[in-house]
C-alpha cells in the first residue's frame, strides 16, 4: 500500500518554500499552503514570528514545529480524505495526491474516477479504490496526466494571467509518469 511520507516528500519539491506572489490568487503561501485559503492554519502564527528575524524566509525550514504543522496539514487535508493508504501503487497515489494539492481533491478524484470507470462524484470510496488497484498502471498514469494538463489549459482559458504557471504545471504533471 502507498505511503504518505513518500508522496509528501515528492509533492514538497513542487510546492517550494515561502512565496508571496501578488499575481497568485492564493496570495502568501508556504510549501503550497495558501494563507488566503487556509488562514486558520497554525503555521501562519509561526511564520509571522519569523518575518522580522534575520534570514527570513530561509530560516522557516529550520523550525521543526512548523515542518510538523506542514506535514500534518497535508496528511489531514489531502492524504487521508483520498484514502490513499489503500492505493496499492505508490506512483499512482503520488500522482493523485499531488494533483489534489495543486487542483483540489474533488478535481483530482473526479479525474481518477472517470479513468477507472466509476461515478465521478469526487469522493474516493471502496469501489474507486478497487478499480484503481486493479487497473493497469501503464493505462492509468498517461490518461491521468493528459487530464491534468487539460485542466491546466482550462484554467488559463478562464484566467489568462495564469499562463505564466503553465510550463511549471505541465512539468509537474509529467514528473509523475514513471
């Protein structure tokens, strides 16, 4: 069965560290956690304390407490709702988890469900897990990757300012084909 730590470490490579891009609708983010979307996350109080200290934002990675909050956030808000512990293929679990972080759980799950042939309701249950675990690995990942890229293109059509992120999104999607 898939392991959270493996998926988490791979996902963090894409989410980076501290960013405050005024053009990003998520606003201030740390390791992909948007202050706009998750302003009650306890990590923000720690980050705010670091802002006036020498070496900010690089020093954030030195806070064990903050890193624990990041890990708990992703396990609780993404990995567990995906029932990803029950996915037998680690690469598939990594890809679904990463896309959930980037595009939202419902978007990621609906795409996965459409590929495995179950009702695309955005909730990954026993039937979806069973179908996912029985599907040929080589069939699922390419289809899932194409679906991710299509999603990103749709975002850009709705909001052209996001075009600057397309290259990174496509690279991120392609990195999950192994």
